[in-house]
């Protein structure tokens, strides 16, 4: 086993347009990982008077929505230009599931395109199979 390969990438939110008070959410099962990196990419605002989205990162021992406790909230993110929001989470002492939520305000000029990718590292075991794995070339 190659220790450097003890990482697993997942698409949490496939690129999608959010409009008029829409929310995109995804849960990440961190079981067996030591560290999580979550990258949320947002397109630039359509109009100069747009209000940016709200991002919420939360955690829970299960996937019941009402059980998630907020770790971080960022509101009215400035999207004058496209932007990536980066979360690095040390999973020691954390709950099993992380949840990312991206919400847009209610105004019609606040449309954005958003996506999120997670990388789990420090895995106890190498990923098994190809589920959630992109096309890869590995040199040994």
C-alpha cells in the first residue's frame, strides 16, 4: 500500500445554479479519516448589486438535519470575482458527519453557480474500489 494514496476525494455538490432563496447541501461521512478539506467554488455575481451567498459548515453524529451543530457561518460572501472558500477540518474529537450548505438570498439578481469538493486524508484504510474516484493516473 502506498501511504500517500490514503486520501479520498468526493464531489459533495456538483456544479449547479442557485437562484431565489435556493440552498444546496451535502453530507460528508468522515469515518476513518484524520483530516477533511472542503473547497466550495462560487461563480462571480451576475449583477453588481447582488448579495453573496451564505455558507454553513456543521457537524453531527448522524445525518438527521436537525442534529447538526454549526461550526462556521459566512454570510454575504463577496463575489465580485469568482471565489473558492476553503475549509480545513482536523477531525480528531469531531463528530462523524460534516455538512456543507450554500444558500442564496431571495432577490432575483443573486444567482450564482456553486460546487463543492471534499478530500479526506489520513485514512485508516485506502479507498476501496472506484466509487467517488475521478479518472486517475498513478505512478509507482
